[in-house]
């Protein structure tokens, strides 16, 4: 996670077509639900939240989840149990996980149909 955050803060990818990092897109030419996430993370790291949402509307949620996972890992390494107990309360329920998965699948269908 640290490497992802460092790269996001240092790299400013071009908006021009270039290297395709998504294996699904490279093979099919179609955008997956996560396409645009690299650009979006870089945009968030540079303080451009709306631009990140344009790249991928799930990017702020995933970026926040990454920050929380990183903080939880840091709390584990530093043996800060009171912080870890706080993170334990943030766990997704099975129902919430299924709802998020359904939302991502709906987004993917919309993205494929509309070509965005």
C-alpha cells in the first residue's frame, strides 16, 4: 500500500492514450470496472477529487479503504491495539459486501453499454 500511495503522489499520468495497464482491456479492448483507477489514485493524491471521480466513480471509496487498511497494518506493526479495535468495528458485513459487488457489476454493465 505504501508503494501505491508513493507512486500516486509522485506520478502524473498523461491523459493521452498510451500504455494500457489493465489486462482485461489489453485483451478485449473493453473497460473493466476498475479501469481508470491508476489515473484516479494519482488524481486523488494530487488533491483532484472530482477528476478522480471522472476516471472511476469508485476511486475515492477504494482509496479510502486503502488508507484504512494501511493505517490498520501500521497499528498492527506498532502494536496499537486500541486503534486496531476501532478498525475492527469498520468491517463490512456479508450483506454489505454483496451489495457492493452488485453495485460494481451494475457499474460495469453501464460502462460497457454506454462505452464510458
